């Protein structure tokens, strides 16, 4: 952590000409900038500079993790297995902490499903599949979803690891979420942009299918037996795995299993698109 922090400070000094006070440039405890960045009172410049450094720390750490992933002799299967075990262990603690979790379902996307999804994608570059590893968390009631999300971002992953543009929510309204937040005197309600509820919707889902799902760049620490000896310490020992999280209540989950929303109907719609795209450009008889 100290190495990445120092690298971030050096980059900002050398490339952007930023001058740091001594306590920010070389804090006695590298955890202090996190506290300074979170403080709303006190010396404003210290807070701003701490935020600037930590943003760059986040970028550099991801860059080093990607380098480690490419250089270490570790398979995607191993990374998924490490992430799978860590997430399941954490989700088990949700119940222990009193959250009304009805069920947790973990699944890996089959190879045939990956192929179908790649063909069906509209993107020009369809190489990224975000949901090879998926966890579905079912709560007792819809009012339990926001507390479950809060627990996840406090205990399993930081909110800034959620991939932008890969969240879909037609289950919770913004005002439902705000009702759970502490009341702030100067807080203002931001109007919901038109079409936001349908942004990111899977084109093959049923018309009344409801879900809150998001993709997380999930950190996984490589064990010593996987991380080769002699690797540069600058690369650290953390790699990232893309994981899809789905959160919904028990009643909605039951409705999603019937009629137009069923998985069978979903696959039928997807298969028709896959077949049409594979046949596109064929000679007419």
C-alpha cells in the first residue's frame, strides 16, 4: 500500500506539478489519507489532496493487479474458485448479522451459454462477458433489499468497484432508496432521467421481469502457492474477477419464474436471435 501511495504522489508531482504538504506527501500511517478524505470539516486543501491521491492509488492498484493477472500462472478457473469461496463465506455472515435473507444462489455460466451470449451481443466488441460468475440474493421482502445492499458495500466490496453502465434496476425507485438514508438538511432529490429504469435491460428478458443487478470488479488475494516466488512486490497479490450480483425479494423472484419471464422463454428468445445472426448473409434459396 505504501509503495502504490508513493507512486501516486510521485506521478502527481512530476506530471501535474502538484505540491503536497509534508503530512500528505509522506503520512506516518498510510491509512490516514482515507480519514482526511472523509472529513467534511477542517483544512479543505488536505481533504482535496487526499482525495486526488487516493483516486490515483485506485487506478494504479488496478493497473498492477491486471499486470499480475497476466504474468502469474493462474487460470481463470482458479480465480473464479477463490472469488466463489470468499463471496459465499461473506454471504453466510449476512444471516448471522440478522439480515432476512431467504436464499443465496451461486452459478457459473456454462460454455454453451457463453457462446450464445457472445453471438447475441449487439456490441461491436463482444469479448467481455460480465456474468460468468453470478450470485443471486433473495430477501424476505422488498423493504429488505436496501439494507442488504448497504451490508454488501460495507462488508464485501466498496461501492466504487461496481462497473459503471452495467447496472440494471427496475425494482426499486429512487424515493424508496432515499427513505432508508439518514435525513440531511440540505439534501436535494435528483429527478430520475427518462428511461433510466430500462437502461441496461437484457433484451431477452420478459416484459414484466423485475431485477436489481450489477457487476462488481471483485478483488481476490492470490494465495502463496499460486503466486510464484520472486514476483516483484510492486504487483501486490490482488487480482480482480468480474462477478454479477442479483438482489430481489422472494415475491418478485417467484413471479420471475412464470410465463413470459421464465428462463425457458428467455432462452427461446435468445436462441432465435442467435440463429438469425448466424444465418445472416446466407444465400437466398
